């Protein structure tokens, strides 16, 4: 098959670069990040499923300081965990260009939620954030709910397939009550108890469904 670098060189002048599942690892992402520092064409960068880890996301973070053109960044399923979470949150917190960020499936836990909550509370550019398929529980959901009170930019948040139950729903609900921007919240019924506070799931939904709750400011 085509190696990641050959594939990359063929697509450097296109608006979207899809590098998902290329098995790049930290070293491959390092090489890619160097090239992207001065690239003015790519707006959407998909690095899903490359086992980037914290070592690799450091290079992505450095690249983002130099690149003012990427607006859509997907780092899902890259085994970032706590250290990687801290690195990317720090890099994106004050970024003025990224409007869509995907951090799904990276093993983030409740103890990592303050990092993401700080990102949500401070960043005023990101409009769509995907935190699905991580390991957040009630504590993490409460932190995210508190951050939603401070945020007036997010229009879509995906927290589906985490470990959120009644207390977490209440925390998210409190945030939604005071948030003026969020229009869509993705939740999975398997982890959300129905009809709790401000999060109300209509009857007939199945336990494994992901339900999209629509809100107006």
C-alpha cells in the first residue's frame, strides 16, 4: 500500500488531509507536524487511530502554534490519556482557529476532567467538541457542566458512551440551564438515567441509542 509519507505528499495542497489509521505512531506524526507548520492549504486534519500517544501529540501541539489554517482537528482513538490530554488542552485553549475538535476514545477519566473543563470554560472559538467513548463518570460530568456555564461558543458537545449516571446528569443539566449557546448534546442512554433534571429522554428510546438533544439559547 501507499506509505503515509507518500500519501501525505500527494495531498499537501488539498483542504482536507485524512490520515486516519495509517499506523503513524509518535515518529510519523512528528514528521507530519514539521511539514504542516508552514502549510496554508489544509483546513481539516484527521489523525484518528494512529497511536499518537502523548509523545506524538507534543509535536501536534507545537505545530498548532505555527499553523493558523487548521480549523478541524481529529485526534480520536490515539491513546492520549492524562498526559496527552494536558498537552492538547494547553495547545488548544488559546487557539483562535480550531472550531471543531475530536478527542473521542482516548482513555480520559474523571481525574482528567478539570483539564477539559478548563478548555471549555476558556476557549471561545471551538463550536463542536467530541469527548465520546472515554471513561468519564459523574465527577467528570459535573466538571463539564460547570464549564458549560462559562462557555458561550459551543453549539455541539458529544459525551456519549462514557460512564455518566444520575449525579452526572444533574451536573450537566445545571450547566445547560445557564448555557446560552449549546444546541445539541449527544448522550448515550446506556449510561444516562432517563428523565433526570434537565436531561429528558423521550419514551421508546433503546438502551444503546445515542440521542441528540436539541437546545435553543
